[in-house]
C-alpha cells in the first residue's frame, strides 16, 4: 500500500486546512477556533458521531467500518495546540496572533488526521471502528491526561491507540519508530534559596544565597555524573535564576531557581527526586541558610508497546519502503498518558530539511501530508481488514 491516490487528490484541500490553522494558532486548552473547525469538518465528512468538550476542548469523531463484526476499536490521535513563540518564517500564511505560532507542527498533525478521517468516512474499508482523537494542550498542559481523565478510552471503547509526530532532519515522508521507552519523562522543579541579605561590602554579616546557589547548581549536576548509572539517560537542567535584589551593592535575601529533569525510567526518576531533596536540605543547612524544593512530576515516560510498534512499522514500510529505528528523545510527549491507558505506538514522519521544532523559523512541510494521511489510513485498514 503506497501513498494512496485519494490523498494526492485531497492534498490541496488538506494543505489549505493546515495553513488556515497555522494562521490562527491557539495555545494550551484555548483551541476554541481549531476545535470548532475540526468538529465542523468531521460532521461534514459524515462521521457517525462527533463529540466536543472531551478534555475541555478536545474533539472526538467515530467512524464505523463497512463491517463491525470484529469488535475492534482503534484510536488515532493528533494534537492541536500551538506554542507561545513569535513566528519568524515569513510565509504568507504566518501567524496572525502575536506571540503564538505553530512551531511544532501540530497544525500539520491535525490536518493530516482530518484528511485520513475524510478518506476513512468515504471508504469505510475496514471491519471495526475508528476513533479519531484531536487533543488540546500537548505543549505542557497535559491535554492527553485530561482527555483520559474524562473517560476517553472507556466512553468510546478504544482498544489500541496510535500517534504521530513530524521530525525535522529526517527525509521527507520517511518514518522512524522504536519499541519501549521513546520520549522522556519531563519533570519540573522550583527551588527557593534563602539566606540573610546585607551590604555587599560586609559579606561576613550575611548568609550569601548567591554563593549557596552556585554550590547548589554544581551539586545538582553530580546526580547525573555520580549518582545515576552512566548507561542511563538523565538530564538535570537549571534554566532560570533570579535574585530578590538587582542592586550592585546588595547581597540579596534569596535566589529563586527553575528547571527541568528528563529521565527514561521510573527508577532514575525516583532517584533524581530523592537526591535533589537531600542536596537542597543538607546544603542549605551546611551553609547556614535554607533551601526548599518544589518537585513537580509532569509527563511520564512515553513507552511504545512492542507488538503495536512492530505493526506500525510494517504499515510505514508499505508507504515509504522503509522504517528506521528512531533515536531516544529527551523531549516530552503527553501521548504517554494515552499509552499508559491502552497499548499502542507513536511514530515519527520526516519533515525534511527544516528548522527544528520549537524554533521561530520552523514550519510544517506540506509535502509530508500524503504520507502521513496514508499511514493513518493504513493503521485502520490493516489492523481491521475486511474479511479478516
């Protein structure tokens, strides 16, 4: 099953949908315009059921096959939200919303799944039910978790679920996947360092939180270098530091830090949280001040299930001729919540030689659309074949 001819016919329409969504980016759960557009198109395609408001602004469409005797129900998921970034692409359909842009390609994901939904609703060449899932707030809001908490899987009887992400630097329309841990858990932390401020010319009368902070940042890096097994993947990044005073001649009362932790196993995740707590508590005491840690577990590790991953790769091979082994990714992906609820897999599709995602010059490559749509359709038709 190479790229389907129907998607070549629909390519211009799907591209227009994508560029319209790109022009009107919406952040986190505020995908009201996008969600309405998705729901309108699903209804126009003739989906058997269209439900809005799942996970606040999520949209779900149900497409029954020509036969349903298999009892199989497959979920296909795309994300809809944009990022708080000023666009610098210069394209004629660039964002019309200041400070927001589709810098991760969710506009492309949404458009491709809409294209697949139109094809599947037209042909229904499968024995079972397809549930197309359009999710808000992937970029930090946990929209996947919210949809699951709203009973997505149970309400629609989803048995397996599949997701896709475009990937710059991979050849246009090629695919890559891997079983097991794939995208990292993404935890967040805030740290308050408190000492005793004073005049910068009299440091002996103070407990300097800046010096404590310098020691702390160095100590936190020892978790990866000296506490974790060096064969395990781990990132501890302090990304922000702000003192309570901005004066040249004042030793401040405190310093506030923020950062992120990325891990690919529950054991390393537990280790990091425990070690960060111990380092903060004891270093603060040792230096005569106080350091408090607020550690927030965010997205879990996204783990591809073995058999669905092998199946997803075979579908990809029928489209592009090959499916490579994807690298481990230390970025997060809240499709992880759906894969914790149901077996399934997440695949990468090449975006060609473009800027990387989350960059102001990134843009989704519309030439990828037929390949992505064909993969979605292939998942449904090959997982639930007629006469199977």
